[in-house]
DNA sequence: CTATTTGCAAATAATTTGCAGTGCG
DNA sequence: CGCACTGCAAATTATTTGCAAATAG
């Protein structure tokens, strides 16, 4: 599975516009780093983004990836997640969305839901601050892990995300 | 603000029971490490837990804190969060709960909501896996940050969590 | 042109591991 | 008593920084 290229292009266009407005330069590396996240369903971490970009821009350096990612994050052009023990992961989906997280393997996927976008905030939250948006994380077992359970009953095998 | 001591004791009792059942030893350090998280509203990181425990158990070491936290996490006795750029934070609130996160300072507070516990899962999630629970993250501006904005119009000052 | 951004290499911070001794059950 | 747990110190990551050269606008 991949992010449809139409959607990738849409994200890229939005990114370019926002970059110009934000006064950041549109370098080759920066564009490719963004593209890498925008095209991925995996919410990749810095290292993974680096390896992906490296295939297209062999001279790119890991520190540029780190710098760029945090820079884009500060500008609000991407956001961060960290579903599990490992390092921070990045998300270029700026549309309102929610997450499905597999409690076995950590697989994290976006999904949209108008209903979840409009949740009524409980009274008690008033005491904490002024609520602006809600994001729901649905936890469960992904299809692949569920299938594995059926085959080799209950042995939680460590594995990579698809 | 602090977690009421009745609640801390309840969490401790639950922890002791679960530890015995899980076959892990109830050492002094382990108990104090758990107490530190159980008594905190802040979802502290490893370093912070370490400093807190150190006041009561001066000989405790940072690596024991790390090992213990991940051990407890693996046993399901605590959970993890990482609301911002900094390192992973831990949560000893095992009751069903949701989070309010301040987008300015990162303050994270638990709250309960029967309504949020029972959200109807959208159809589209079926394609991803078998949903089990939902956790809502409400994002907004905490009271303290909101107050600051009113005083010094719009300058986002960096600050510690309360 | 000139302020940003990059790549490199080196520094720092965060986290994990090996090992010998300690203590819970 | 034995095995899980601890503290120490050293190792390993992960991430950040300083600086000179490169480049977008």
C-alpha cells in the first residue's frame, strides 16, 4: 500500500506554497525529504527518511534530515508521533485525521472520520484549558497480526512493519 | 496539584497484586519507582523519575530506572506517552482515561469520559484491523498559557511545565 | 548578492549492556 | 538458597552543533 500519487502531489503543492509563505527555501534535499514522508503510510523515523531520500539524493546527510524534519515541524508543515518505544516518527498528513495503532507490531495508519472530528468535549476539560481539536487513537490488532495469531496460536512474533 | 493519596494507594495495591501475579519481584526500588509515576500528574520521563526516586532512595541508579520502567511497560503495569519532542514519558494511570495536551507548553493531563470510552468506531477502520479501545487526545491551550497570552500579547515564551 | 542551507566531522545526550554482588520469595 | 534484580562503568545509539562551502531567491 502507498499514498496515492495524486495525494502526494497535493501535499507537495501545499508544502511548496506554505514554504514560500513561511520564508524557507525550497532546496532539492528539503523537497525530497518532504516527499519521502508525504508518500509514506508508515510515519517513518528520521533514520528511515534518511535511507529513503538517500536512494534519490545520494549525497544527503543524516543531520540535514534531522534539521529539516524539526524545521518543518516547527513551521507546522509536518507533525510528529511516537507510537512505541523507538524514536519519534513524522507525519505529513495535514488533513484532519485519526490513527489506528496496532498494539502488537506498532503499525500506525491514518483514517478520516467526520464524527471523530466533531466530538463534544466533556465539561471537565474546561478546568484544564481551552480545547481546540480532538484526535482519536484507535488501538487494536492489525490484520496481519490477527492472521498470525490464527496460524501460530498466541506467540507474539517480533516483526517489522509492512 | 497532586494525585490524591487514596488514588496513589489504590494504584500501588493494584501494582503489587499484578506484580505478584506477573512473577516480578517487589523490590524497594521498583516500588518507589512505581510510586513516583503513580503520584505524578506530569507523565514524567525517565530522568525525572530518577531524580524523584533519588530523594528517597539515594543509591538508586538511572539504569535501574530505565530497566524498571520498560519492564513495567512490558508487563502492562504502566504505559507510555510522548507528547512532544523530548523523550518518552510514563503513565501509571491504568484506568480508562483520555488526555488533554497543551500545544504551547506540552502540559499533559488525564481526564475521564464515559462518552469517549464508548466511541462508535467508523466502518473504515475495519479495513485496518480489529479495534479494541479508543483514546482521545484533546489539544488546546492550558489555563496558564492562555493567561500568559492575555498579559504579554502573543509572545510564546518557553517555560517548564507547572 | 547575501542569508539560508548543506555536508562533514566532532560533540553531546539518551539509552542499553555486561558483570559481579545482593536480596526477594 | 537460586534466580531475578541492582549498581557500576563502559558501550552504544540517537541527536545536535560548529564551521566552511554551496545555493536559492
